[in-house]
C-alpha cells in the first residue's frame, strides 16, 4: 500500500465525512475558485488552503507540517528550518536513490518566490511517522501560460527527534497539463530562438540564474504579441 493511496482503512483519513470520495467531490469547486481568487488575495488562499484540510487538530504531526508550511509561505526560512533535520533529503517524481540534500533553498525555491507560488492542501493523511497531502499549486508562470491546476502528492517523513527527515513530491497524473506553453514555444522559436534555448536548455525548463525574471519578461511580450489579456 502506497502512502498516497486514499483507500478507506489504509492509513488514517483526515477529511470530510463520507471519506475521500466525498472530499474530492466537495473540494473541486473550492480549489478552482481559490486558484482564481489568488490573483487578488494570495494570503487568503494560503490560509484557507490549510483550513480546507480540516484535520490539523487531530494529529500532532499534521500540526507540525502545517506550521512548517505556514512559515515557508510567510518567508520565514530560518524558523521553518527548525522543523527540518540537518540531513534531510528530497525526491521528485520517484523515490529512488539517495535523494538530494534539502535545506529549503536552491533555484526552484527562488523560482517559486519570484512567481508568487501558492498552494491549496486537501486530503491530509497520517501513517506512522509520515504525513501526506494533495497540493494544488498556482503561480504567475501558470497564469501567464494558462496552465490548468495540477495536483501533486506531498509526503514528509519525521525522524525520532520530530524533525522532517525526508520529503517526496509525486505527481498524481501521468498526462501533461493543458496550457499554452507549446504556443509560446513556437512563437519564441521564430522570434527569439536564442532566448528560448537559454530558458529551456535541452528542451527542459531551467530555474537557474536570472531565468525566472527573463521567463516573466518574454511571456508578457508573447501574450501582448498574441493579443492575449495582460496579467498582473
């Protein structure tokens, strides 16, 4: 049984009465509404995302993760690091190999900060020393490329000292999310091929260096050239 499975009895369900099915049905409209609302009230989305989970009072580990995430959202990195073991590791997509050191920094952390990332959390679960939740993110990059909300499963494992020792981000869908990114790439290949290669070396988005700022600038230019609505 995988920790992300939402099967009644396979770990403890933390959500509305009626189980995971009821939670998914009741939260879809709320999540979509919050993604729209974030454009004008990001702090409200973050706060309501925690409240939506509905099970923080039932588990000390969930409370710790929620406090940790709240500190990260508020930009309190040093305080958030107090929740993380010195040897913490992170995995993306598949939990294979030794993982990478995780100290809440690196290029993707800066990317999230630049593009004002916000997440809504639903379906908290606790199993042993692990906490997991479904996270749906919105950010300026997604809005500029009109990418649909895309959920991932986040899992944190705690060590014997009560600190986060392992963190795993797992996509919940195999297909690509719908967006206008391919339209942008075709436009950029014709208008700014050198910039496109810099932003996507080897065809993959890179968050390194000044790329977040340059991504924003060229996406704004593309939207204006394509006659798409401007975005703040």
